[in-house]
C-alpha cells in the first residue's frame, strides 16, 4: 500500500484528493492546520482504516515516513490569503522547504499545487507553461502569487541540486462541493447568493474572464501527474479551457438555480486579472488528461451541495 | 549618532556603504557571514571607533538595537548565487523576514537592496518601476530573481500590515573597486582578463546590453532613499541609464588598459537577459538623484584597484 501525505488535506481540493487516493487503495496521511480547512470535509473519511488526520502547520518541520507527498497546504481564496499576507508567504515558502526536506530524507515523490496566479494578469492568452507571467510583486495579491512562484523555484532547485522526484501542477480556477460558502471565491459566492435570493455581486463590469474546472477532473489531473514518468516534472497547467466572462457565469447560476437574484456591480479589486485560460496542450500530451465534466453538470452538483448546506444552516 | 545596521556589509556594495555612513557620522554595525564578503573590504574600517563587525547569517534571527537597517546580505553574482540556490532563496526570504521582524521590534527604518533582476529578461525597455518583469520561475537564475521578488513582497506586506517604514531600491549593474576578481561579473572579469593578458570572454555574441553604475553613485542613491520622506517607499530604480553592449564594454576595457587581450566568444548562459536599462525618472524626482560618474572615470578607478590587487597577488 502506497503511503501518501496530503498537506492541506482538509481543504476543498485536498479532501477530494484524499477521497480519491483512498479509493485507489492508498494509505493517506492528511495534514492540515484547519486555517481554511474543515473537519466536515473529511468527517466521512475518519472511519476509513487507511486514513489518518494530523493537525500540523507546514511552516514547521514534519517528520513522517511516506512514499508520496501532495503539497496543497495554502489558503487559496483572496480574502483568506490576504488575511495575514506574511503567513501566506511563509506557508508557501517555508512549507515548500519543509516538505522538500522531508521528501529528500525519505526519498518520496513530491507534487506541488502551484497556480495560474503565477501568470498574474496575463498579457498572453491563453497561457502556456512557458509564459513568464505578469505579477505585481508589491501588490495585495503578491503574498500568494510570489509565494507560489518562489515555491516553484525551490522545487526546481531541489530537483537540480538533490535529484528529487518533483511534479509541479499549475492549477486554474476549480469549483465544486466543499468550497467554503464564505471564502469569497466567485462560484461559491454566486451560488450562495442565488440560493439565498441575495444580490449577485459582480466585481468590475463583469467582462473579466475565467475558465472553471470541476474538482473531480482537477483531482484526476493531479493523480495522473504524480503517476506520470519521472521526466514529467512540469510545470504543467491543469484546468478547463472553457472560458467565460464573470457576467456570463452569474447568468448561468441564476438560470440554474431559478433564483430571483439580481446582478449588482461592485468595485474591481486591485490587480484582479482581466483574463485567464489554460493552454492544456502539455497536460493532454504528457498526461493523456483533459477535463470531462461540462460546466452545467459541475454547477448542478455544486448547487446541490450548497442547497443541502444552507438547509442545515437554517 | 544614528545607529545603522548594514547586512552584507563586508561585500562589494556594503563595504562602500559602511564607509559612507561612517563619513556621515553614523555608528555602523556591519553584519556578514563572509560567504562572498571579505575582511579585506572592511579592514581599513576596523579601527574606526564607531564601526563594529558582527559575523552572523541573516537567515537566523538577530537581536540588536538600531535606528536604520540597510539589508544588502545576498550573493549578487550568478556563480555565487547558483552555488547553493536553496541557500540563496533562504538568504533573501528568511533574511527579509528576520530583518523586518527586527525593524518592527526596534521601530527602525529598513531599506531592501532589491535588483533589476526582478525584471528578468525584460520585454519593456528601458524598465520603469511599474513593469512587472519577465522572470523564468523555474530556471537557474530564479533562486536569486524570485527570492528578491518575494523579499519585496514581504517588505510591502510588513508596510501594509505593520506600518513599517520601508524603502525598496532596485539596483542595476554596479561596478567599482572591491568587486571580487573571481566572482564572474562582467566588469571584474574583463578587467582582470585584460590586466593578465588573457582572452576576454564575451558570452553569446556580445550584443546583449547592460547599463553600468559606479559604486559611489549607487551608494549615494541608497543613502538618499533612506533619508527621503517616509512616503517614498519605492520600489525605485537606482542605476546609470547609459546603456552599452557587452562587446562595447570589452573594447573599452581593452582600450583603457592598453591590453593585448583578444575577445573570444563563449556560450550565453541560460536565461541571460538580452537588454537592461533603468528608467530613473522616479529616482530623479523623488530623491533628486542621478549618477555623476562617467563610465570612463569609473572604469579607470576600477582598473587601478585591480592593478594593485593583482600586483600583490603576484
Ligand atoms: N481551488 C482553486 O481554484 C485553486 C487554484 C489554484 C491553486 N490552488 C491550490 O490548491 C491548493 C488547495 O486549494 P483549495 O482550493 O483546496 O484551498 P483551501 O483553502 O480549501 O485548502 C487549503 C488547505 O490548506 C490548509 N492550510 C493552510 N495553511 C496551512 C499551513 N500553514 N499548514 C497546514 N495546512 C495549511 C487549510 O487549512 C486548508 O485545509 C492550494 O495550495 C491552492 O493554492 C487552488
Ligand atoms: N552589485 C550589483 O551590481 C548589484 C545589482 C543589483 C543588486 N545588488 C544587491 O546588492 C547587495 C550587495 O551586492 P554586492 O554586489 O555587494 O554583492 P556581494 O556578494 O559583494 O555582497 C553580498 C554580501 O552579503 C554577504 N552575505 C551573503 N549571504 C549572507 C547571509 N546569509 N548572511 C549574512 N551575510 C550574507 C556576503 O558575504 C557579502 O559580503 C545584494 O543584495 C545584491 O543582490 C547588487
Ligand atoms: O523529514 C524531514 C526533513 C527535513 N525537514 C525540514 O526540511 C528542511 C529542509 O531540509 P534539507 O534537508 O533540505 O535542508 P537542511 O535545512 O536540513 O539543511 C529542514 O530545515 C527541516 O525543517 C522536515 O520537515 N522533515
Ligand atoms: O463575488 C464575487 C467574487 C469574485 N468575483 C470575480 O470573479 C473572478 C474570480 O475570482 P476568484 O476570487 O474566484 O478567483 P481568482 O480571482 O483568484 O481567479 C475575479 O475577477 C473576481 O473579481 C466577482 O465578480 N464576484
Ligand atoms: O529583533 C528581532 C525580532 C524578530 N526577529 C526575527 O524576525 C522574525 C519575524 O518577526 P515578526 O515579529 O514579524 O513575526 P514572528 O515570527 O515573531 O511572529 C521572527 O521570527 C524572528 O526570527 C529578529 O531576528 N530580531
Ligand atoms: O565574463 C563574462 C561575464 C559576463 N558576461 C556577460 O555580461 C553580462 C552581465 O553579466 P553579469 O554577471 O555581470 O551581470 P548580470 O547578468 O547579472 O546583469 C551578461 O550578459 C553576461 O552573460 C560576459 O559576456 N563575459
């Protein structure tokens, strides 16, 4: 049985990944400090015989024995990663160093959850992995973007210096059940607003674009990357190339929920990227991966999840 | 008497800065781990009553009482910063965190020696501070470039989170006495080669450009930035806008030394920037600063320094 460590395993993506790895027959060690993760996300896994939860902050050293490491620990939504920017940078940088040091000691394969944010507000569209990005190093998003860039650097330096078996995935916007209802990301915001009959808050004029990937597709991409031949280090984009404006997303959510909510415009946050779409040529050729879940299908399951969640809250 | 900490104070720029600050009547604490710094650089200051040298690595905490901090600790030449890339990143990132933590505790003003390398291989020419750069996050220069970008991020987050009094200088290529003869930087390489009658090693076809600032001008820019009104946080470019090709530099060094050395072409290192020139509009307006030393004059003193150094070595 492969022993797999998932940092950030109680979060949105991490909890789905733990589930998938258990299904695949792995022994899973989930490490999380519960900053944005929740016990509810993994409650259904606690009784599984090969699942273990360890409360720990990756900015501190971790001594465990494992074969593979998925390093996902890091708040992913702007309101959370801007809550304590220095801590966000430390999570990415010290977290990477500690997990790389661990991987080195136990000779584990290690995958980094990087992000499309390394491209910043991209001037090249869609974004291939070779694009060097346009990140404002001194802006309010920099703690996340630069922290993640620096983590990629550390991965490649451990690879070159110590021959570590690394994988770097650049994850594009992902959505699905277990997003936090209040973490400010657009899909969860819009669905919760629609279900509650509140105004749908579109930032800016809503003409900015994103490309949304359903969580099961994303998790499958990560697992394929981990299992790919060793020369496939990445960085490799994982995301759904179907691009749309935020206004269009708002309309779809309203349609799907049959909500009476109305769109209202709010100020665009500083450094908010205008467009984003993954070029997934590499993922297709190197991993044989492409997304399979249509937006409509994915949104339906996500709406169903939030409907249940809000019903309990009432 | 102002108590000033200079990290990396035994290095090329640091030693000139310490000298200048002593001249200005400051009490100077020079902190260095002697990775690329040398005791020779500060030997002449050791007997000054207000100069103190402390051997210390900035990746570890430092508890001292000072009024101002110039954070220069970091190897600056590719062969040194690529010697142990992970250590380079740690020096920039942990070093920044420790010095910011110190500045926060003692309420000191703190200046970061950032670099034109945050612009990577720039697609915009000349480079204004607003340019977001083109850095390869997974290449061999990334440990330096991304480490410095991340340090800038930390400076601005401490500024926003803790109201720290910060300054960020983006230093462009600087030359002068006390460069290491063997650290691979172009000015020292060419001069040493010319003086020894060895071949002048031009990388690539020599058509790449740089803009070289003499060290006394640079140091003056740093001191002005530190003394500027508190709202002048930067980042601000400090460098000499006079741009030239590397081949032209080689020719000038040959002319100036009267050497019989010949130019030979060597492979261009990966990710070597093609062009670089500071836009110093901001430094002029906010600091009343511009460089004053002509290249010919600056090269002459540098040649004189290396002539003496090599004479001793023989
Ligand atoms: N969801 C997306 O659209 C997206 C896009 C790009 C990248 N990513 C990356 O994927 C990873 C997971 O994202 P997510 O959407 O699941 O976010 P999330 O916030 O739901 O999950 C992050 C998890 O990491 C934990 N964590 C944070 N700091 C920690 C620390 N110092 N030590 C231990 N645990 C810590 C949190 O408690 C949480 O459980 C992140 O690294 C994120 O940057 C996500
Ligand atoms: N010289 C340039 O052209 C140039 C250009 C851009 C930026 N800079 C920046 O200016 C600063 C000084 O550059 P320099 O040209 O004098 O380089 P240098 O290598 O001569 O000096 C750096 C000094 O820092 C010390 N140091 C390195 N790591 C340390 C650590 N962990 N703890 C304590 N001391 C440490 C070294 O021993 C050395 O004395 C650097 O931060 C560099 O990135 C220089
Ligand atoms: O099993 C381990 C081994 C290392 N580390 C951390 O990883 C860091 C980097 O380790 P590495 O061996 O690369 O370098 P070191 O810092 O030990 O020189 C160390 O400082 C430890 O904090 C860890 O958390 N678990
Ligand atoms: O209630 C919201 C939340 C987000 N957004 C916008 O939706 C896009 C995606 O935001 P999110 O925070 O989900 O992801 P990221 O910006 O990190 O891609 C951005 O343009 C946001 O400004 C919005 O219009 N309304
Ligand atoms: O006088 C000081 C105060 C702090 N630090 C270091 O600076 C870091 C950041 O300090 P800060 O107070 O910002 O945060 P902390 O880590 O203490 O929460 C600390 O971890 C210490 O390592 C230091 O070297 N000297
Ligand atoms: O012996 C040398 C050393 C450097 N260079 C080139 O000179 C330029 C400046 O190099 P340096 O390392 O001094 O500074 P940086 O590249 O960091 O600006 C680069 O294009 C190098 O490839 C060169 O042609 N010959």
